[in-house]
């Protein structure tokens, strides 16, 4: 997704859900996917105790293979989570899951995917605009703005740098621009 499209996805969600707390929940989940580069399973696996204070700016995430990593959390994501907590009709047990389904149980990833499909339609986005595409957009936009590939690898929780290198092919024009501006023989 373009940066503009990603911003629309995380801000428009509130207009599509009928229940205000569900709109707030969806907005918080999508903001975490794009703002922190989380996988959908990582976001939905957060506990009630996670990000319960507005002073928290870093989140400890357990990724694939049980690998722990620290990811920054943007103030906009903290506000989205706080709004969801305020509106959620269910008690959010510190040891229980943070994000709840309409009946109070665990939020199913298919619900987030379905809501993203509704957003795709409303915003005229391609079929490739999925919750996981927000994670890819996170990495691509960081790289495009001069982010270090090794740091992006750490943020995404990739075991191998070669996995992260797929994002370099996405922004070839930016890489050529940097090359021409910085290489002594360019």
C-alpha cells in the first residue's frame, strides 16, 4: 500500500463498523499492524496487560518460533488502543486476550481479514490490500525513508537478513537515488 492508502485504512475503519467499540477495536488492530509491523497473530495474541499504560512506548512481542522482540508503538496506536479499552463492553483481564470478538471471546483473524476486505472495497484498493500487506507496507515505507535494513529485520523479527531483503526490490527507484547521491563514482 502507499503511505496515503495505509493511513486511510487505519483511519477510515471507524466509519464502517456499526458498533463503536468494534470500530475502535478494528482501528487499533490495523494501526498496530501498520504502525509496529506486527503479524495479525501477534496483534491478536496481545494480553490485557500489554500497552495498558499510555507511558509504554515499546511492546515485547513473541513472534514465529517463540522468538521475542521489542517493537516501538506510536502514540497514535496507543491512543487507538486506549479508545478501544474505553469503549469495550467486556472486562479486559490482564492475563486474558486484549482484542475481543463481538461476543467477548477471542478475536478471530478472519474477522479482521473480512473487515479489511470491506475497507478495500470502500477505498477502491487492490485485492492485495490485506492485513499482512500493512506489515509489508510498514517495512517498505521505513526502507523508503532511509531505514536501515538490519534494523527493519529486527523490527519484523526475521531470522535471516535475506528474508528482509525482499523489501529492497520494492523501492528500487529510492535505492538508485541514494546510490547516485552518495557513491563517489556515481
